[in-house]
């Protein structure tokens, strides 16, 4: 069964087929004809197993090609939860999301199953930290513990700024910008408004530092998501040393205050220039693609012409004592 958005923006059944063989044998024959280029769709595919005495297990396929119009992708993502609830979440055993046809073929389904069963790989930083912990004697004082105790400088935040931060958490605003008054040593509101992603870079000053809160509305694997991102913009050395130090020191206490006001920050970012704030950049920061196969680098060769390795013979202490 395929569900597509019609002219009236409602879910309507587009096609249905009865099983002829086992589900694996029917899969590609039934799924491939339902895939339309540039057109998202929901597909419910019945498996051979039963979830209960009253019904079968189903595979829920969310087809949302990258080439589809953004508005259609947003409509589908925002309707996904409703469709699953109406169909019956208890009957949906597995979900599969696809942006290219290969993602939702039978081979793509098996690949998804293999990746889903594999343990999440460690990042390079996590591997280095694990190696450090394994080879380091635990002490009461270390670089890491010292870093955690540095709380920064907690400049007071104006009531107006606190109010709009709270309102952003409730969905009233999409974007909030804050600045430090260097003389007064307070954090003030600059602006609170709704702004589209393509206009967001123009909000970032090129000659002074700022703090930004942005509600990034987007889709990921067919799901509609709203993620509040904290952005610390510092345009390099065009700012004074005092400004750079104060913005850096005030960041952590400000983040604590924002969270205490009920705003859940999904990601913290630091940028030099507003042009970095593209949809691709935010998507990658929020949903990084993790490779399950990290390349192994060969050990570099030594300098040429150094000759063969020398072997140092260990002195036999017992023999030396007898000879003396």
C-alpha cells in the first residue's frame, strides 16, 4: 500500500497488491513500481510473521527523495506520526527510510538490518579517550578535571533577554540574538524574530561577537524535527582581546541559564562567519554520517639511507660476575 499527498493535502491510497509468494520474493516486484521520482510516498508492506493472533507484522517504508520539493518533504514528515498511529504502531515491526531507490530495495533493506545490528562505532576522539584511560593512572587532578571546574564569568542577563529566551522555548520565536555590553558587563537582547534559513547568515555581524539561538526546522530520515541550536559567532581578530575573552568566558554560564529557563539545546556550534550557516552544515552537525569502516593507515616509512637496524645485545650479567 502506498500513501501519497494529493491536491487537497490529504493521505490517499494510491495502489495495493495481494501477496503471491513469500514476502522476500514479492518485495522488489511490488515496491519498485510504487517509487516515483521527485514524489515522496509512504509504503506499508506486509511481512509473513504475525504480531498477534489478529494480524501480521508490517514494514513501514518512508520514501522521501532528496530531489522532491522541500514543501512536500515537510508535509510528509509532519504526517508520518499520524499515519503510524492510525494504522496501528503495534503492527509496525520495522521501519525503512529511503532517499534514493537503492535504499528501499530488498538489498537495501538487508543492508539496513546489518547496520542496525552493528554496534555504534567509536569516533576518533572516543577511541583516543578510551586508550588514554586504559594507559593512564587515575589521579585526583588532571587536565580534564581542571577543565570541568572552570565555570566562567556569569554576567547578569537582562529581564527582557530572559523573557524572549523563554518564549523561544515555547515556539513563539524562531531566532534570538544576544550580545555582551562590555562596559556595563551585562548580556542584552539584540533581536527576537522569525527568520528563514537562507536569511540567517545575514543576522551574524562580521565585526563583533554574538550569541544566537535558532530553532532549526527540518526533516531527517522522513521525520519532521525542530532542534534549537546555540551558535557562538566570533569573527576572528577583528574583535578586541577583551571581547574575545569575555564572550568565551560567559558562554558556559549563559548556556546553564538558558537550560534553566526550559530551553533544550540540541547542539552548540562555534562559527567565524555567517556564511557557514547553511542547511547542509546544520544537517551534518545535528545528524553526522558515521562510517562503520574506518580506514587503517599504514605506518610511515623511515627516512631513506639510514641503513639497517642495529641490534643491541643484552649483557649477560651472570657471566660477567664469574669472569670478574
